[in-house]
């Protein structure tokens, strides 16, 4: 009861904040520009509705992020429904390993907490540290409260190799944009335009024997979500890293098209242009 009341209060506060940020124009040009380049087939009025929904959704995610420390395992289970997870569970039998790829869509923080409680195997997740050490420490402790082990993205591959196959359930947000000069990036078509993705998820899936799945999460109603698991590559399928990343990009694009207002459009996904040569 207390959890619902607290979330209700946070929803009200951050609903107002989200409305104010949109009215004041915070990142409005960025959001409109990215919607126009990704969804040019839609009428301006339709894109305007998605824009309004994206700001509203961002406010709800902010409220849920602040309120998640008060959610227990049972509450998370009630609020996040898992669909089509039987193949994933089957892949974890024996010594099987699974890499779950997700994105900045719906509520990725709640998804991490739910994945940490959903399966019998302990979860390891990659993350990008924040610039302030005290903030990073608090975030890491919050994310690890149900037993998830957070590993810095730059240290993930050495960590996996050092564990010698003992990390059997791994999760990553794979839609972040690498730095312009990064040598760990792959350029793919995403929403009809060249887009840079980190190469790591594809390499891990192809070279370290993981079954790779996409966790497609969407909001069913305020504070309640569903997650559908889509297999991208079976362990031992001999898919190349770029093939796995391409399957991920295609699945993510389709999912965003189905639930466009739940994507993080305020993030500048296309801040880097593909080099003319290379």
C-alpha cells in the first residue's frame, strides 16, 4: 500500500516536471529531429503525439527510478510480466549461457531488477560508470540489491574470460552510441540510416558461446510492464558478430515502431556521422 502511494505521489510530481520540460523546450528540437528522420512516413500530427507521449513516459520512468528502492521482489514480479521465456530458461539448462540484450526503451532499470529475480542463475550486467564516483557507487548498490553483479563495460570481456564460462546469465543495454573515434564499433542500418553500435555484444555472443536474446519491454499501464524474449542467435549457431548485431538492431527497430513513445528520444543517438572511408 505504501509502495503504491509513494509511486502515485512521484508520478504526480514528475508528470508535472515532464510537462514543464516539454513546454520549456528542453531537447525538443533534438526529439523532433530524431522522430522526423526515423519516422518520416508519419504525419506531423502523429509525430507530435509521439513527442508528447515520450516526455510523459520519461516522467513516469523518472518516478519509477526514484521509487524502485521501495519495491520488493514480489512487487516487481507483479508489475513486470515475462512472456515467452521458456526457450530462455531451456537455454540455461546444463551449462548453457544466455546473453540478454535490451535498450533504453520502456523502463530498463526495472527490467534489470526483474531479470535479477526471475531466473535461478545469478545475473551479471554491464554498465557505463558515471563521472561522479559517489553517484556511481549509489547507483551500483541500488542495481545490485537483488544479487545482480554490475561490471564496467570496458572490463566485461576480461571479466568473462577470467570467470572461464561461469557467467551464465548476462545482460547489456546495446543501443548506446560509441564515441566517434572508438575502434569497438560497427555501423549498421537502423531506422534507414547508418548507425554506430558497440561491437562487444555481437563478439560475446559469437565467440563465447552465448545464446543471444532480445528483451522487448513495453508498458501495459502505468507502473506495469510486459517483457517478451526474442531469440537472436542460438549458442553454436556460427553467426558472425555483425549478424547478431544486425538481428538486434532489426528487432529493436521493430519494437520501437510498435511502441514509439517509450523510446529515449531525448538521447542524441545520431551525434556521430559514419566516416566517409573506413
